[in-house]
């Protein structure tokens, strides 16, 4: 099985039993919503660090990513993802729907330029960085590292946003 197929299987597993939740369009199709924030996407926007509901610790190295397989939160919650890269290569944290994560993974494998966005955090080797995100709609989302063969090592989890 090639790398792309393994990634697709890993993403499908991360989103198993998610049929009750809808999902938005590709991350490039920004939906600014009532906030008017140009960094907003279909499932949320950058959050206020002073209003964090919960901090999520994530550790990455070149073999695996230690993260919670499922995070359950309420619509409107703001999470801070604290990501430490103990590896020797750049790693990332990406948030999105299954469709958006697949599009990001496909782009990462192609010759396209590296994706950037407020829902993506790149962490250099030996560094720790944080991403603060406010989840504005009820949805089933995923998160994880999708570069450097991450699909093979199941570096994804899911975020269940409820009312």
C-alpha cells in the first residue's frame, strides 16, 4: 500500500462514526462569518489566548505523534494546542474536516507550495509552539501531522464539537 492510500485509511479511521456531523468546504474557501475575520474558515477562527477553555499537549518526533485520539468540546470553546517537536524534521499541526485534511495531505505530497493558514502550525525541530483556535460550529473535525509519512504512523485524532 502506498503512502497516499495509508494516509486515506488513517484519516478514515480518525473520522469513523462521524456521519451525524456536517463538514464545510476546502480551507481555501474562507467563510468569514459574522466575525469578519479574514483568518476565519468554515469551522472557526484564531482564538483569544486570554479566553482558552483548555490546553492540549502534543508531542511529535520523527516516528510518532502523541496526541489524544478524540477531544470533545462545546461550540464556542477556545483550545490552545501546545506542540513540541522532539524530532529532526519540521512537523505540523493541521485542523480541519476530513475533506480539508485530505486536500492538505494531497497538496503536501504534490509539487504544490507548502500550505499556510491560521489553522496550520509548523514546528521546527527542537521547538515548541502553540496554536489557539476558537471552534465556532458544531462539527466533526480532525487534527494532526500530515507530513513526513505521518499517515503511516496514525498521527491524527478527531475533535467532536457539540452544542
